[in-house]
């Protein structure tokens, strides 16, 4: 849909500007939404934003982790149980991305032993995907793969149901021979209460749990995984606000009265195959016993038998390494998952050139009310993480408002909710968002406003993942037309979405095409921090995922290396995030020899002068299964007098190899590619002789 035409007489306006300029007068914005050179200047823009939010300091990210929001006691002082320390943050980061914790696999509920300890929290919260899964359907245990990098260096998330595991299927949802999901992770079915949702609902009485998505073969949630960035700046987490909700609420499950981050850290232990089982696994690992002692000195004093240097006896570590200390550490990590060095952050700090002119125009639209010709984004996306109301009274950094942060934007359901429809035998079932937690009809189809940082890497947006780029999201707000009739008819549709310019005005924001571009540029690039993805020792932003410094124990943590921690892997010895064969190939930790799985035909061999030989090969997949994670073509057995000129590198065995980027990362059945190998040797020598080996995987073989 085209944006509405601007009704301003542009010709008259430009004549006024010309006359003012000729007279040496200061030109100001005469009409709503019309930006001038002056109010696009960095200084003027900062002054404007300062006025709009009641103090620009409200948008600044604290420089130190210790100054980020922390839980507080009733008297307002920080809760010592959840005090942020570097030892606790580092431990939490390791735990978040270590597959060793997913040990709660129960076959009586459909769990498959082969999937034990193959996924982690990091399976669905990738640094390269803005702290989200980067896929429409987010998979943890029961799936395989992490993602691949294309020829342009772009990371493409890819995690799919395990191919080789085929248990009995009640409700196939996915095509092919891959493992299928039966229930979304947060859905339980009870003997006398079919389809009682697990997101906070108490166990019905009477009733026996007979089926559960928390323990079936495939761990996948029926909503787009939310970003973990800036979690500490909200007092409710998860898209319906389950985490942090009081236990007394109809959909509450918060027996310890935890604040939102600590609440979500506990809830997800149960949701993602960890609760009650992870501690025994962690206690076995000397490096983790050391990390827990560093992070929790008081608990360590009560568990003197839990030593890193000797294998503890049963029960010796229970006071130190348990579900509560695990959640305390992971919550600390989540509270410190922030970006600090976006162009926007530098702009707030006074760096005038950090934002381009277009991004400054976008920022002006962001912080200008829709009724004044802007986009009004700041009314729902304010604070340092741009994820709460602009006028939210500050309480320990997380804000005081609750319901004000939830909105019905007229969105449809996530595709995985199909499983809930089937499980309940209710064709009218809908994911009604906040109402599931509060039980109030006035909360139907409302979902929480999220951070706008790192959107460029977000891949899928809103709780249903129905938008795949930022510009389309901006256009959705610009039109103000709901995509789903059911959500629109619930009586809770937000006027901020439909008529943001006020009652009686046209729908949507009415931004021009150029304004949409400027706003998109600000959101995508002005709020993006590459140091959150790739380690930058000069940045105050820490990578979301464990980086080369975190995992090079031999250099940076010799105490852990002495206890058996292996460089490049998690303290458990497992790979980062996922421990399945496809993920290990995706991460370059191992390679699969696929030489026998494809047909290799040399279609041409030419001597091209200067001692060069060019060989062309056609590689065809004539099998029924795809070859994935690209190809590495290794030329083995070359003479010392021969050099492969177009080699990508040299293997650890000393052979040259060529990296071949496959379309979509795979060579599908029936597909062929043609590759060229170029060799150079002395002109008088005979034809080059070698043996080809084809490997699937990324990195250096």
C-alpha cells in the first residue's frame, strides 16, 4: 500500500524557505513532519530528544555492569543474592551456552535419549541473530544445526529437526523424514483437562500429566523467541509477561517472588530439559566446580568437599551447584546482555558524526509524536534498551509500569500454534497473549514491546515471526491496518497502532517513502553494535556469545586450563550452543567426508600456459539426501613442485583446499555444481596428478 500523499503545499513552503534564507533569517520547522537543516543537526537533535523524554540521560546505558538494573530488597537496597559480579556473569555466560545442562530427557513423555545434552539456551538465542533464534520456528533439543555463512559473509541461521530420529508420530507437522514436534514446549495435556496450557497455569486438580511439550522429542516454543538483549530493563519477560508475574495471578508461576530476569531463568530450566538434572552433570566437571566457587564464595564455604582438584562424593556439591545457583548466575549474565557502542550510544555521548544525516532524520521521526508528523516510536520504546514506556517511573532500572508495555497490534498466530489447535481439538483456539497470564479479556492478544537494538540481525519479527525485515515492520505501522481479523475484533486493538495521529485522523503514521527509509536506516544501522556479535577488545560491549578470549583458557584462564578446560569449547568439553553432528560441521569443529555421496566428473582439463593446468569438475548429488554445510574440496597427493593457485587455504595435513559455497548451504538431490581447480608448476613437467576428497563443513579442515 502506498503511503498517504503529503497535503502540505510544498511549493509554497520552499518559497518561504528561500525568502528566509535570502534575508539571513533562521529557518525553523514551520509545519509538522517537515525537517529543516537546523533541527537535523546533532546538537539540536539532542536538545529535542532531551525535551521529549524528560532528560536524555534516561536513554544512556550504564558504563559498568554493576550499574545495570539489579533486584532490590523491600528497603530499596540491592539484593545480595543477585549482586552482579564478574565471576557470576562469566559463569552465567558459560552455562547459558553449554549443552551439558540439557540432561532432563524422559522417554516416558517422548524424550529421546540420543538428544540428551545436545542443545542449550544459546540454541535459540544467537549472537548473530540479535539474541533470537533467527528462524521462524525455534528448535533446541531434538534438532540439529546452527547456521552457515554464505559467500558474502552473511550468517544464515539454520536449525532443523533431527533427520535420523523417527519416533512414533501422533501429529506430523513437518515434511520429510525429520523428527516432528507433537506439542509446543509450553503446552501440557492433563488426564482430565485436555489442552491446559503450561505457561503459568497451575496443575489442574484432579489431573495427571499425560503429555507435555516440555519433555517430548522436540523442544520448540509456539512463538518467535524474544531477544535476550536488555532483559534487565523490564519487569516482565517472555512475550505474554509470564516471567516476573506474581504467583497469585491466574497464569502466574513465581513461588519465590523473583523479579523478571530471575523468574525467567528459573522457568526456562523446567521448559528446556534442565531442571533437577543439570546439577549432577555440572558437579562432575572440575572447571565448573572452580567457576561456581569463584561466583558463590558463601555457598563454597558451606561445601568444602566440592573441590575442583578432586572428584566430590555424592552430595558434597549440592549446596554450591544446584538449580538456584545456576539460575542466579544465568540471570546475572542476562542482566548484563547489553550493547553500549552503537552509533546511537555514541551520539548520546556527544559524538556528532556517529549518525549519518539520514539516521538523524530517522531519529527525529522516532522521537516525534505521530500527531506532530513523526512516528512516535519512543512512546513505547524508551529507556536505555528502547523497550519500555517513555514516562515509566524508574524502579531499579526496570520501570514500574506493567500492563502499559503490552499491546494488541492485530497480529496472527505463530505457525506452531497449529499443534495447540490439534492437541485441544479446538479449531477456534488462538494464542491470546497476555490474557493467558492475567485471565482478563481486556488483555486479549496483547504482547510485550521488545528492544529495538540489533534489529538488523533479527531475521523474524513480532511474536508470530510474520515479518522478515525491518522496513516491512515500519511499513506495517505506517499503514496501521491489522493483519488478523480475530485479533482486530477482540476489542483490545491498540489505537497507537491504528490511529496514532489521533481520533478522526487517517489510519497509520502517514510517513512518506523517504521518511520510511530514514526511520528504517536509524533502526537498522543507528542501533546496531557489531561488538555484540564479533569480539572487539577495544569496545565496552561484550559479545553475547562466548568469544575467542572467553574460550582460550590456556591464555586467559590458565586456572581452568589446568583443570581440563579445552580451548575453543565450553568448560564441559562440549561445543558452544549445540552438540550434534550438523552443528559441529557448521562451527568447523568436524568435517564429514562426502566423496562417496556425490558423483564427481572431470569434464575438462587444459594446459593454459605458463605451467598452469585448469581442471573443471561437475559435482552432482544423485542421492536422496542433501549434502549440507557447503563443501571443502581437498587436493591430496600433490607434488612439492605443484601449487594450487585458487586454493582457499591449507589443511592441517598440509594439502590445499578450495571452499565451495553452496546455494542455501546445501547441494540438494539432483543438483549439480561446476568447480574449477587451477594448478601451477614448471612448464616442462607432466600433467598434475592428485586425488580429490570432498568434505562437508565450515572452517579449516
